[in-house]
C-alpha cells in the first residue's frame, strides 16, 4: 500500500471516515486475491515471514485514527498493535470466509459493534 495508499478525506467524523477507508480497502481485496494470499502461507512460513512483519505493517486507517484522536473520538491509550489490526483483519476475514465481496452493511457493523466500542471514550 506504500505505492498506492488509501486516502480518505476529512469527513468530520470517525465512523464515516472508517467506512470510506474500509470500503476502499475491501475493493482492493476481492475474494480471489484473498484466496491467493492465504495460499502463500506455506511459502511465507518457509521464509519465516508473516503478515505481522514490518513489510506488511502499513495500516489503511492510520490517518483516520490520527484525526479521530485529534477530535476526541478515540482514546489513544486504548490503541495497541492488535486493536489497530482489528478492523482491516475482520474485513479481510469476512471476504475470505464468505468468498464474496463484503457489503457496506457488514463493514458498518464491524465498525459500530467492534472497533468504535474498543477505541471510543467510555461513557
């Protein structure tokens, strides 16, 4: 993604920006590509490489997260490497498991039910 980053304009709120970022991310990850990526697993294992290595560390939501923190929509102390990977990982998981493109409704559910509750200020 370094050569072709996902860019999301400032839409004024975290949820809309995450929705836009994950839609763009998912559109780049059709089921056939995800199948190929997972088939690479054996080759990667023999090279002692995995998807948590630095070369795979670009996160398509880094800029969105920074804006969410600045707006007070995200508590930075609630973020860690795993939480940062939750959203793109669940989107990829859905694509792989269903072997179908992910719907906007499913992306919204992942954002609303999982990511925002993990990162938002407590009421």
